[in-house]
C-alpha cells in the first residue's frame, strides 16, 4: 500500500503568468492538498472521501483519477489492477492547484506502486498533459511546484520543464478561498488572444527583474516587481470588490497581494506574524462567502509531493 500527499500551490504569483508557481503548506500543520492511497486489487476501483469529495463527478471516467490511471496504463502497455482512495481536501476551481494535487498525487502513487517505470521527467510531462486536458491548455505552474516543492520557474525547453529558484524564507504567505468556484478554462477564456508590444516588454522586464532579485537576495525589489499586468486587469470582475479588498490588505501591512492562479483564491505576502494575523482575521470576516471558505497562513512547502505512509 502506498499513501502520497501532494500540496497546494499558487500559480503565477502575479509576475509569472503560466511561468511561476510556489508550493505552500499551512503553518499550523493542516493538510492543504490531496492524499491518494493505492492498493493491490483484482480490478480498478476508485473511492472518493474528504471534505470536497462532493464536488467530484459521479461518472468514474470523468474523474481525474481515472484519467491518470488510464493514461499511465496506456504508457506502460497494460491495465493495472489497483484500488485508489482519494482524500479530496482541496476545493475544485479554487485557484490553488486542486486538479494538480489530484493528478500529481495519483501519478506518483501509481508509479511507486509499479516500481517506478517512469522517471521524474516523464511523470511531469504526463502531469502537464492531463492538466492541459482539464484546463484546455498545457501549463506546469501548478503541477511542477506541487511535485517538486518550492518556487518553480517553468522553462519547458531542451527537455527541461522546470527549475527551482530561490525564495525569501522570511515571507509569510496567506491564502483565502471564499468558498465559491471559478473554472480555470473560464478564467483563461476572458484573457485577450493578443497583447500589445508595450505590455509584452513591460512584462518581460518585471519577470526578468524578479528572477534577478530572487537570486541576488534583493527582497524589496522582488516584491515591488511582483505585478500582474497580463491577467489581473481582466480577471478583476470575477472577484467581487477586488480593488477595495486589495487596498485594505495593503493598508494592513502586506507587501504583496494578488489572485492565486485563476482565482477566486487570493494570496497575500507578509514579512511578520503580526501583519499576517491581522490580515487573516480581516479576510475571515470580509472575504469568505460561506462555511466552506477558508483562510490559511502558510510557509513555502519545500518537500513537494511525498510518501506519508499510512
């Protein structure tokens, strides 16, 4: 029996649309990610449990887990008779890499169960392919940090998909999911098909500057450059009262604020616990829409997807 945990992630982190992603874990030790258990069986079976299992499709062949198993079996050339238990701790359509959590945890678990016929690069490519089938386009900014941990820069050239880059260990990350859903494909469809030259040049300067600041440990420069000029201007209407929320959060001491992935989760970066606690309380009172919503104060998860035993 294999039990695998895959952590949540924040895609884009403002300055790196489809290019940057960071894995996160709550400081209080709670699971913000999915768990998958694989056991030997006579045939394939799937059981869904967990807080957000009710969001999953009833038709097994529409479930991401089945898609992962089916793709994996096709690659190795045989059907694997296993039972899979998915503990769905991540809300679907939250902007925290929910689909990536399920995909990564499942493929790692199956691969380990089968004595690792696929190497890490092959696994990551398969993760991106399945993620692309769900969102409409292959992108690695959730699956790569979820799999490897840390802050990942997506390259996808010369057989190099992702590279770890330095991050500021004193940064405290806060994520707030209001309890409602925005589909990734919907959030991507509202973006322009083309951008003008001025925007492209400015975005290149911001991203290149952020990477440089990360390697040279220029903290203020790094968070000053974390601006989203590609997606945020078009996605603001998807998040009610976004501009006022952003102003309040920055007034409370945040050094950066943005939309996590496609939203509706928002992320905040702070430099100290006092600001983080104030902002967490404010978000709990003013951003959550129902009992399903949550706010977590997090650190960067440096371990990524891992075997956690039983």
